[in-house]
C-alpha cells in the first residue's frame, strides 16, 4: 500500500522534530522509486545508489523547509532527478 499525503506530512513533521523514524518510514516507502527515477539518468548503478542515499540525507537535512504543495511523490521524483542531473554534470 502506498503512503498517503497525510502520512508523508506526519513523517516530515517527525523529521522536523529530529525523529529518524519519519525518515526511515519515507526511505522504506520510496527508496525504490527514487532509484528507479534516477537510474536512467546516470552511467552506473552505483551512481544511482549514491544519489538515492544523497536524496534521503538531503530530505532529512531540509525537512524544516518542507512546504506541502502539489504532491509528495512528484516532489520526491523531481528533487531526486535534479540531484542525478547535478551529479552527472559534475562527473562528466
């Protein structure tokens, strides 16, 4: 079953309070989605794994800046793909 938007917002609220359980839940729910979104953009599976991990680290670090908007799945995939594109530019 897919995480609902209210559930995602609760997880973000947990992260904002320093509770890593929120991050763990989001990671468990969306790590495969993030990997699948970034893999075609990167030269190796290892690069995609690195970007996937980087995305969740950044989500944790920037949880205080989260503002509900157009949907959390779109936010997740868009932000992850931007990270992948940045990595590809840096690595050539």
